């Protein structure tokens, strides 16, 4: 049976897992959260790239996925090419939905909420030049939103004042009033989507790439019958982390709703040749 591995620095990629469940019924979806260095958007590029490539190698060896979803914009924009060059397993990444936003805008001014690393990386400028050359792109590196999303997944809604302050970093920029489409450039923000719709300007369309990423994973699996047929494991769906996540008890209900058992998550020791532990 094929297996899917979704990977992020925290719970952000679980928004993609939620979309994967209905399109890949019965297929195990493992999850690895690199909580030891959360959030990725605040880490140095060189060290982070090396860590991601090494950690993914260990996860592939232990979990034997048919497809890996790099369910993190920061990791995708930084390390996706390196991962594909290093390992034979197909990778599906997450990138800021610039083309989608350019197709949807009426004013020609599009917005992006992402980590500071994604906002300042040349990758974003290249996406904008290629897919939205006639649009004005305004982006905001929203440091506080990932933490709000982690809390929201644990059942604590975001503080309205703090959320409005983060959104003001985007809409308060010169020309920000013209933004009519905002793309989510961090998978964590899926869990804040309803709150941002309520707090943001009423005319804005919000774009969450998670459903499109899930459909792409399904297409990749369907296109690789030899690969998917070769992957098998008696293990149930695994949820692993590289360091004890905060407020684990509050995390469990959300994990259970997504199909991860009560005996999870497991500690994934990121040292070479280590086994993950219950």
C-alpha cells in the first residue's frame, strides 16, 4: 500500500492532511513536525536547508513514503530543489499562490501573508515576475500568525487585536487599500482563515492553496503506479515530532480528528540511525 509523508515545522501542514483524507481514502498519511526548530521562517537559510535535507533522508528511510509533501512554504522555497536532487521519492511542495492571485484580482494589486523568510527570499520575486508581471504584489512577513495558528489548532482563538495588527502590516502598506486578493504563503495560516476573513476588509478574496496541494499529491500517486505499489508497511498513520510540542494535551483532540491515534505523537529522534520513540 502507498504511504504519504507530510512535513512541516509545526501543525501547519495538517491543513493539507485534512484535505488529503477525502481524496486519498484509506491511504496512510504520516506526519513529521520539526518542532525542535519551529518556526522555520526565523531560521538561517544555510543551516535550515542542510537540516531539512538530512531530516527528510532519515524520515524516508524509516517511514518509507511513496510521496513526500513538503507542507511548508519556507521549506519548499528553500529546499525543494535540493530534496528532489538528493532523493528518488517524488516531492510535492507548497509555494505562494501568486499565479492564482493574479488570475483572481480585479484591481491589479494582490497581497501575500507569509513568513519573513519567504517574503524576503528571491524565490518570491521570481514568482511575481513570472506569474504576475502586470500586478502590484504587496507582502507582509507576519511573525505572529504562525503562533496564533498553533494556538487555534489547540482550541484557543486568536486575539482579535493582535490579528488586526498583523493584517495591518499588509493592508496598511502604501497602496494596501487596493488589495482585493490575498494569498496564504504559510500553511499554518489555514487555521486562521475564518478569523482573517472576519477581521480583514470585506471585499477581499482569501486564497488557501491546501486543497490544490492535496489534489496534486493524488495526481502524483496516480501517475506512479509502480512506486505506489512497492511501498507497504503494517504501521498505522504516524504523527512524529523532533521535540516535545508545547501543550500536548490540547494538541491531541485535533490530531484525533485527523486520524492520528491516542498513543501519538511520537518523538522522532533526528540523530543518525535513531528510531522514533513512543
